[in-house]
C-alpha cells in the first residue's frame, strides 16, 4: 500500500508525509528499509527519487541544522552526483555564528543541489519522536513550513510511541502527518509466519505443532500481542521443546 502511494506520486507538489506507529518489534524498521530498497530497485523511480534511510538512533541530530547536515552526508554517501557537499558545509559553518542563519544556508544548499540534479528525496526516519523532540518550537515551526512548501522532500517516519504532541492542536505538527498504525498479527498470519520459519530453518515438527496444537499457537499470539519479533523469538522455544507447556 505504501509503495503504491510512493510510486503513484511524481512529487510535483508538496506531498503528504507519513508516520508509522507500532509497538517495538512490529516491523517498523524492516518496513522502512524494505521501502528504501524497493525504490532503489525500481528503475523508473530511482532515476529521480533518492531514498535516504537514517540509522535507528541518530544521537547527533539535536538541532535543525544538524538534520540538514546529516541528510547532506547521507546523500553524498548514496549518490556520487552530490560529492563535496559535506566539505562545503564545513566551510559554511565557520562563516556563521548564528545557528538560525546557518540552518537556512545549509537547507538552501541542499535544496539547490537537488534542483540542479533534478532529483527528489524521500527520507525514512526511524524513532522519529526521539529526534524530533530535541528541536525547539521555533525549529519545529520552521520544519513544518519547509515540509508544507517543498516538493523536493518527503518524510516517511516511524515511532514506537504515540507522539502526543502531534495530537495537541497548539503544536506545530498537529494533524500534520498521515498516521498508519501497524497492528499485531492475527491468527492466520501467525500460523503462516511459523510455518514459513519452520520451512526456512528445516524444522518439520513446527508443521505438526501448528496443525495439532492450535490452542498453543493462539496463546502465543495473544500473550505476545501479535508482535512479530516476539513470535519469532518464541519460535525457537517451540523447536527446542515441542511438547513443553
């Protein structure tokens, strides 16, 4: 669904930004990376759209100008057409004493580089709440305005916590993101996951457990809340002790 939405857009105008919400272990990080790889592998998309995947933890991004600097570094690492950008920012940083002035210059550098190369950016940002909450209110307003007006950048973010700030009407990002919630696996999905794991790891006895111990599977699903990571970890217990409680 998300990939269809990405592929169906040419980003001629500012796009809707998306926030994935889900418990830890639900697959948010995997989904962000999967989308990034799919864009890279799509010949028509990769001609003009550059996916940038941030690390799960970006401790250095505490100010808005640091956000743009990090994008420039990742962009330079991803596409040779943008080599030399980080060297330029190093020189620029020495010319400005004000963070606010420097931030605007760095953003303009990024924007101009994208326009010159006729490229667009889609940013995949994990643990978005942790990063975003470090920005002050003025930076938050500035970022919102940029995302509202720039057709060069789109964000697909993820968070394991409900970002209450986004539901506060006085907050700069109130109802700004389209929220997609990742739900736990249902009974059918859980069975399919366990069977596939058994197939991959050559554990034929998993098939017998899924077929003959349906109550045990359903207990596992409910106790884990359908969280994928938990089910995969508990799969090992099934294999080691198929007859255990």
